[in-house]
């Protein structure tokens, strides 16, 4: 992929995967961002109203901070990045060196179940990039 | 790196305000936030200490409207200027498209400006970017202090210290009164958009 530009076709394929694999399971909102804090795409269940631009900027900062901390203690990376709240949770997953997948979900989905599906989604998205 | 969405025809442009601590970076964004409410998509996010110093960054998304059919979304960031925060400064610079260097025109800040600019040069190199190539605008801030009898560096000295090799556009400004804040923003947006267009061709 020519990084920085995503084709209409790629985005449509990704949006279908996000809808089928995550939103239909009950995930409230899924966002793909790059490490600079740009939004690649965002999908939600039609109910959640997050300010996705601010969210992306903060999420990229948060991920970069945790990543830098991992390196300071001699880890390649911390593989699980998860914030748990009373009603909503946020899960981060690295797609590749430039892209992050972020899922926001409530208490009706377990973390284990979400992670299984996220792994699947990430693999499928990687394949779409590879095709370029 | 700007991010371009061909499906929705959106271009996201990341602009970072960089410069020494207390130079007025956050004040620039606050002025933009107050003055252009209609073009601002959401609340300004400020990650700061109790003393109002920037801890990680300020973030302000700014809608430019359309250029050649593309919706231009500008993301304004500031870095924390305090010397000890270089690790976070570097993180904020990731993927930057354009930089405003906010220098503090107060006479006693002369050395700090130079040091900050040198560090910007190094930080960009760590991302394989060059300070000589990236869109950059110099802002000499706090010129209002002259009227209050506080010694301010003459333009010729600032230019010689900071812009003799770079030769980028420069403006005297006062972020607190808003003088040349919008002009600075317009200048960096147009340089950044032109540079992105060139990369696309
Ligand atoms: N007189 C005058 N004061 C200014 C001007 N711009 C900023 N200040 C003041 O300078 C101080 C620091 O301004 P900030 O905008 O917080 O500076 P900063 O560059 O964001 O500082 P850090 O977050 O520590 O990097 C504040 O008290 C501002 O009110 C200006 O144009 N004129
Ligand atoms: Mg600040």
C-alpha cells in the first residue's frame, strides 16, 4: 500500500469486515487510526456518539506512550492494551507499524471473545493491504 | 504524513506548533479556538499540568472546507516546550505535515529559542524528515511586550539566529492579543497543502 492513501475499494472492504466481525457482535464503535492520530475509518452501531477526532489524537498518544514505556523496560511491546470501565471498555490492537484498531464495547461482550474476533479482523485487514 | 481518504474525499493535515517552554504555543491554539468556533469540529483537548503547562499536547481539529473537491481537515497540535519533555515532543511530531516554530521574542529567551530549534532539527531527523524540507513557518511571538517596556529581540536578530539558513516565511505576532495568529495559521496551512499536492502528483 502506498501509505497515506487508501483507495475507495480498500476502505469499502475494510468497512464490511468491521461491520460483520465487530459491530454485529455488539461492539459500539470501531476506529482505525494511524500512529500520527489520523482517522482511517470509523464505524459505529448508530447509537454511540463519540468525538472520534479527539479520540484518535488521544489514542495515538496513549499508544505511543505505552509503547515507549515498553521499550524502556526492555519489552518489544506490551501486547494487551485494554482499559476497563464501569460501562464501557476500550481495546487497542496493532495492525502493523503504522495502524491501530480500537474497539469500544460494553459489558455484554467478554474481553476474550472480543480479542478472538479482533485477531481475525486484523488478519483480514492485513491481507487487504498486502494485495496492493 | 497526511492521511488521504479517497472514498470520502477527506485529507487530514497534521500541523504542530513547536518551540521553547512558555513561548505561547498553547495561547495560539486558544486564540484560534475562540475566534473560529464555526470551523471547529469539537472541543480543544489540553493535556496539561496543574500549572497550565502543556504535559503532552493540545489538540484542536479545524475544518478548512473544500479544496479541489477534497474536504481539508486540519489537526492542530502543540508540543510541551519544557526541556524535560523531549520524549513526548518527539511522539507528537510523528507524521507531521507542517510546523509553526513559535519563538519567544523576549530578549532573555534568545538562547532557549536556538536550543529548541536545534532539537527540532534532531527530532525530525529521527523520523527521517528534514527541517529544510518540511513546511515551516517562523512566528516571533510576544512582540506586544515592547509597549510594556520589556526588552524584545529586534527582528534582525531573530531572523539571524533562527532563520538565516532556513529562509522560511516569518511573522511577528502576539498570541495573547491575536495579532498575526490567523495569518500564521493561514501561511502554514497553505504551505502544507501545497506540499501534499506535490507529493500526490
Ligand atoms: N505578553 C504576551 N504574553 C504571552 C503571549 N503569548 C503567550 N503569552 C503568555 O506566556 C505564557 C505561556 O504561554 P503558553 O501558551 O502556555 O506557552 P506554551 O508555549 O504553550 O508553553 P508550554 O506548554 O510550557 O510549552 C502565558 O502566561 C501566556 O499568557 C504574547 O503574545 N504576549
Ligand atoms: Mg503549552
